[in-house]
């Protein structure tokens, strides 16, 4: 299947995250009359003109593309809310503001297909871009603190952000762990007969470090 | 994001099943199984009844769509139903594919571990058996039969190896990122051993994505 991520890469591909985000619900105002849809993922509708209803984003986008509804952007996608978030993000060097788990994907989906339904779309778009930049910069500087003594860290990240840093963080911690634990290196990389000379080797090396 | 300031442990696969509480439909369950299977290094129990139900649902829906088309139903409605079917099909296919990839990768390990072997469906066992035979034959014919006697096994480096050291095993002892369903206070992780070996060996927190419940 085309959308499936490479098993060796990151756990989820960007397309798969978008797929997951498309299941989040959003409010639409239909302009057509349609009976209730009994789908595998749930029942939606009935759809009546001018009566707002909740549907998954994929359904909203499908209707929108055919000009059958207007999408009501979620509360957090307003200039006012996003300005607050951006300011808070800039003020604090380490904490992350609460945004929906899929904010990157959702905003992208709506910018692609429902531009005319978002008030001040240019402003909203540039605010979200700025927020994304500020947050990724913070993540980058935060990762520099990663060390051999990092056992756990607490973050408040979105799906896309986590997905980007996951391979690096887990790989990095793994390497720190290995390097900090000589037995592990021996076990995994040396065959039994080579094991004996190893401890003798390690003595001088350690002195060099001091 | 301050390293070490807040530490926490989370349950296994907490990142993946944060929706458990609200998921009731099979579509949600399938999504969850797909996510779990994708994120876990080893093969998980095959969700036979869930897969069965999903297949029946897809079939039922396809029949419904056909009926709609025959009855001249609004093409828009038909296409929406079709999209829903496609989404479910994608999940189901992807779920089965991930499992096959894992089986291909770890087939010898799965074969010699009874617990893992029973996690496969009957068809998967058949697939595993055949790929094991083929791989073995291929290794024998291409390389192993030409080596000296003591290096002929496809499981061991040489006859003096005590363990099957040429069998690839999934890495169950790895760092993970997980998402907590509710706010966790400061949970102490005292030393690395305990941080890495909670809950059956795999998926233990070393890094936590914390999220208060919405």
C-alpha cells in the first residue's frame, strides 16, 4: 500500500499522521440535505442546510471539495488565540503551550481545502508557521541537553513534532546507554573468545580520559 | 523541555492507546491495534475476531454501496461510503502487512519461541513456515553448504556457539516516547535498570511526552 511507512524509518510517516488527524471531528455547516450516514467509523448526520453538525475532518474536506458545506475552523485557529499562544511560546524557553495533538496536520488540511472558511487566513497561516518555527527551535535547543544521564524527560509536543524527533532521541539515548555501559558493548559486538583481552584494554583507555 | 527535571514512567504502549477510554467502535479498535502493532518491536497477539469483524463490515458496506448504485442513490453519498470503506481497508491491510514484515524479519526467532508462535494467525503460521523453509534452503544452497562442517548451521555462527547467535531478535529493551493519558506527577526513575525494565521488558519510559487529558 502506498501510504505505509518504511519499516526501518520513523514509526509513522507524515501521511499516516495525516490519516490519523483526519479522524478528529470538526464542525461543518452543510448546504445540502442528506440522510444520516451509517459509516464503519460511526454515524454522522442527518445533514440539513444551515444546521451545524460534527463530522470527521476527512468527511468535512470531501464535502467541502464538492462545495457542499462550509467548515467552521476550531476555536484555537483564530488570530486572537494563536497570537496568545505565539507570545507564550516566545516568552518561555522551555515549556510548550497546549495545542491540539494534531495541530500541524489539521491546520495543513484546512489551509489546503478550506481557505475561504478561515477568517484572516493569511494571518492565521503565518501565525501557525511562526508557532511551528518557535517550537521546533525550542525542541532543537532542548535536545542539546540530552546526555548520558538523561533517563526521562517531559515534553508537551504534538504528533508531528514527536514523530520528527523520535528516531533521533531514542537512538541518541540508546547510544549514550551503550557507551556508558561497557559490558553491553562487549556482549553485543564481541565473540566469546575475544572477551578476555578486553578488560586489560580498558584500563589505559580510562586513564586517558581522566 | 528540561532534561531530568521531570521524570516519569508510563504504562506499556501508553502513547498508542490513549483513546482506549473513548474507543468503542471496531474502527477505533482497529486503529488502536494498527498503532500498537506499528510501534511495538515484537509481534503482538493476532486480533482474529477484530479482523474477522472488520472484514465482514467491509464486505457488508461494499454490498450496501452496490445496492445504492443500483438504486440510483445520490453519487455523493455513494462516494462518501466508498471513502469510508477505503479508509478501513487501508488500516486492515496495513495492519496485516506490518505483521508480515515482522514475521519475515524475525521468523527464526518466532519459530523457536512458542509464545510468539501462538500469537500468529493460522495463515500467518503457514506463511512463516514457508518463508523459513525458503530462506533456509536459500542460505544452504548459496553459502552454508560450501562452508566447513562446523559453520553449516543457519542458526549458529559455529558449532561451539552455545546459543543461536545468528538469529535476529527484536529489541525489547529500548527507549520509547510515550504519551500519557492523564497528568502524571513527578514519578521518580531512580536508576537506569528500573527505568528500563518495568512491565515485561519492553516499552518502558525513558522519555515522556506529557499531556494532560483534554
